[in-house]
């Protein structure tokens, strides 16, 4: 019998493509890969993650916008979904946005309190900033 490890997924979402990172149970990076932001791409991403072992949790950036469809897809597969905060805007401006550096940080930075997201709980609706 082959042992499978607990896997955590982290996804940096964009309009056309999502970049996923897979981490093992102690935070080791198993892999990073880009997938199209389509229904077929969601299936490919989920298949890729489960190829590393049992996925216990997925941290997704932007579950109310670009990550909404992916969050619903993963939650429908019975995997917990956690909203991941984007890096602080001032830090991004000072240091510059670097997707490679963000990929491995995503799963480790859920929103305060580890807020789990339910499908339909605002997923797919744009949030107003109030500015």
C-alpha cells in the first residue's frame, strides 16, 4: 500500500490563469504549476493537486472575484477552501509583485482566523471597496 501525504494547495488567481502551489504536511514545496482559469483548468488543477496525495485544504486568493469559480469547484469536491489575503499593497509596491515568491507563501497565509469560505457565500460577486 502506498502512503499518501496530506497536501495543502495555494492558488494565486488571475483573470486568464491561476498559479497553484502544492505543499506537503510540513510546508515543503511539492510543485508549482499554472492552469487556465476555465472549468477545464479547474479540473486539471484539482487533478494535479490530488496527484501529490490527499488534499486537506486549499488557500485561494480572491474567492469573491477571479478565484470564485475555482473555489466553488474545489469545495464541491469536498475540500476545505480558505480565503488567502493578498500581500499588503504597500509592500507589493515597495518590493514589487513577484508571482514566484507569492506562490509558496499563499497556503501559509490564510485570512485572520483562518476564515473558511462556503460556495455561494459571495463567490462570484465583486466586492465594493467603499472608496
